[in-house]
């Protein structure tokens, strides 16, 4: 197989992923410096959104992990990074509202969120064994291991595919609810929140494309090894 396939299937998605990551952090940092007119912190905004959505059993905690914000459905816990938890910026309320979007999905039994949670153990197992599978497959030219690698990437691909509606839906819920509750209202605030959340969406698209690229590449490797 020639190098151009490798570049197209592995290199291009990798570059796209790095660019998306860079855009998330640069957009987040840009709007971290812009305070909202309402002055609410991410934690306060999250508390108000959860209350307005009649969610009273979800706790909001601060975590020391930049852009590590997430909602854990098993613990019913919304973890916000310190910039988001304590900050009263466009970035802070945007990310906080997005994570609330996941808590609202959970309460509303939004099917893709349920599918994603179901596939999490298989996804974790696949990503843990993948490095060994690939190493063994390429090093010893074991076709069975390459096939196992293809299966692992298939699991990751399905996971990333299900992640897309989950993330897009959480962001559109966030954009709506922030405006509806008056947490943001000026056109420039709306533009800022959109920029932060849309940048984050790109990373999920990049992760999906990377899984697809890796899987096709391995399929071609297996075909050539026969
Ligand atoms: Zn999310």
C-alpha cells in the first residue's frame, strides 16, 4: 500500500483533530476573557438551569482539569473545571449550560445518551487493548490481530457516531436555555456562546473521522497481507 493512503486515512484526520483541539482551546480562552452581562458564574448558571429543568438530584462540583468538564449519569454529578465553575465568562456559562444539557437528556431519557452509556464499557476495553493488538498485528504480521484491531476501531467508530447527536443536542439545548433564561442576551454574547460550543462540536466530528480512517486503513492492510 502506498504512502498516500496512509496520509489520507491517518495523517489528514490526525491533523484535522489537532486543529480542532487547538480551536477549542483558543476559542475557549478568547471568550474566557469576556464577562457576561448577567454576571453569573458557570456554577450559578448550571444551578439555575437545573432548577428550571426541575432537576434537583444532580450535584455540581469543581474539578481541577482544564476542559475536563463532563456530566456523569451514574453519579448524577456535573463536574465543571475551575475556569467554568468560578468564572462568569461567556465560555464558563456556555460550557456549564452544555453539561446541563446532558443532565436534561438523562432526565428526558434521550435515547442516544442511553445508547452511548451502554457502549462505554466496550469502548474502554477496545481502546485499552488496541495498542497491543496493533503492535502485535504489525510486528508479527498476524492477520487475526489485524482483524481484532478492525473490530476495536469499529466499536470506537460506533461510539463516536452515537456521540455526535448526544453532543450536538446538548449544545443546542444549552444555546436555547441560556437565552430563554436571560443568562445571555446580547447578540455578541449569543455569538460568543455559539463559537465556543461549535468549536467543541468539531472535535467530536474529528474523533469520528479518525476512527473511520483507522478502520479503513486496517481493512486495506489486511487485504494486502492476504
Ligand atoms: Zn458534552
